[in-house]
C-alpha cells in the first residue's frame, strides 16, 4: 500500500511539473499570439495568422483534454462548431475561416482557459512536485547537507526552520517527512484539482450545451423527416412498379380467363397458371418490401439474431459477437439494424475485404455496434460512401459514428446510440 502511494505521489509530481511547464510556456505563448493576431485583424495581418494560431490553440486544448482523461479520469467534452467545407484557398478563404473560428463560442472558452491555466492552473500543478522536492531537501539537510551551506554563508532557512547545526537539521528532516507525507496524500488530488479547474474553464456551460442540443435535435429532426419522406416515396414506387403492376396484370388475366372458360378452356388453363405465378411473385415482392421496412426476425428475435441472419446473407465470411442482456426499444433496434446493414453493404462494395467482423454490446447506457473489415481502407464519411447517411440516421437518436480507416486498412466503424435495455 505504501509503495503504491509512493509511486502515485512521484508520478503525480512528475505530471504536475509537466503541467506547470506547459501552463507557463505553451499557454502563455498561445495566449499572447492569439491576442496579438486578433488585434491585427483590422490591419489585414491577423486575417492571415489568426486561423493558424486558433487551429494550434484547438489542437493544444484537445491534447490537454486527452491528458485530463488519461492522467486523472476527468473527461472534458469538446464542442467545436464545424468549420466551413470545403475550405477555400486565398485571402477570401482565410477571411471565411477566421470568421467561423471567431464566431464559435468554444474558441473563446479555449482562450479563457489559457489565462486560467497560466494564472491558476500552473500554480496548483506545481505544488505536487514542490512537496516532493521540499521533502527530499529536508531529508538531505538532516543527512548533512547543511554543513557546507552553513559553513559558506551562515544560517540556512528551511521553510520556518533556521538550520545552523545538527539539531536544527534534524528538525528540517522532520519537516521534510511532513512534506513527503503531504505529497503521498495530496499529490494525486492536486493533479485532479488542476484538471477539474481545466474542465471548469473548457467545458461548455449548461446554456451552451442546451443550445447545441436544440440545434442538433432540430437538424436531426429535419433529416428524419427527409428520410421518412424518401422512404415513403421508395415504398410507393416499389408498390407501383412491382406488386401493384403484377396485381393489375393478374386481374386482367382473370378477366380474360372468365371469357375463355367456355370458348378455349386450354388457353384459359394456361392463363390461370400465369395468374397463379403472378400472385406468387406479387406476394414475394410484398414480403421483400415488408422485410425492408422492418424485418420479421428483428421484431421476433431482437437485434442480435437479426444481425446474425444478416451476416449469413453476406457474400464474404462474417463473424458476429453479441453481448446484449436485453432488448432496446423497437425504433432504436431498427436504426441499429439498418445502420449495420448499410455498413456491411459498404464494406462488400468498396473495401475489397474478404472477411468482416461485427461486435454488438451494451455498456454505460449505450448500444455500441462495431463493423470491421480487412479491406483496403480509406473510407471517408464526406466522400459520399453512405457513411454520412448512417450518421444522419443515428443522429435522430442522438447517436454518433466514428470511423477509423487508414490507407491500407483495416477499417473500423463504430456507432453508439444512448438507450437502455429491457
């Protein structure tokens, strides 16, 4: 236990030193560059430099968010507004990008955090290594370090202890033990406090978060309405061109059969067989249409079995792992099923993969589905590969999509939908 605490204290001290150095170097430099660049916008110079400086500021803030999560478990959301796409070149492109960056409230939160990090955050972080350093120095004083110091200049003050001999040196060593005890107890707390301060400065306010969610829900509702309208048009087209046409033809055949029953029974028999086949084809098309709207296996057996059935129809070997302790609501299951179906279709069409993997599980109040292939990689949601449509479908349920697809593969697409299982 003591060994683990000592290790944590030393690690936290090193992290505190790193955070203090960053606060008093990178944070100061970026804050000065940002202020100077923005001030010079009316002169035209700032239009050229501001996008570069603010982009560097964003990257620095993102890195500090990552450190907060990995070093202290403090998660800080990043709510940056999307930049204009595509980004134009030339001076007009710089003007457009500067305007977009300065209009984003997250930019001003980042700048506010720079000042907080410099003035307060660095001071909180430096206490952790300072406790360790003072503790070690006190022990060294008790071990005899006081002798050359005192001989060179007289009394040495260690905190409030005037070290002038072996007795006072032992008091300094005792005080050093106190500093070390405080480091064992509080160093991880100090680093955690630094990151909590970072979160207070960087995280969006409740009002800003609520505004963002309203905007997101408005966008996803519009996408859902558009998707529903497109789906209704597809169903109408499929019915008109498929089952409806076959039923009309079958009705005409039955009318002809009625007239030929007495005149030409043999031809009537052939037309009757044709009408029977038309009815079979119309029924098959209606079943396919219903399956496209909501697969029966999804309604009867749930998402796991529906995805397994989907994998069996894939032209390449597909491995499915399901860890679900219950069922989500029907709309969530339907959205997840069709999203997985679209991802599998994309992988088969575009990746050149010869093997696919699907992983479904639920944890921390989120349904997670991951589709992985061993293809050529390079998937881009902005390239019209169908991933953007999947992202819009998930957005209706406040879900998110993450794509990892380096050149050469593999491609891993992960989606998350907030939900609870029954």
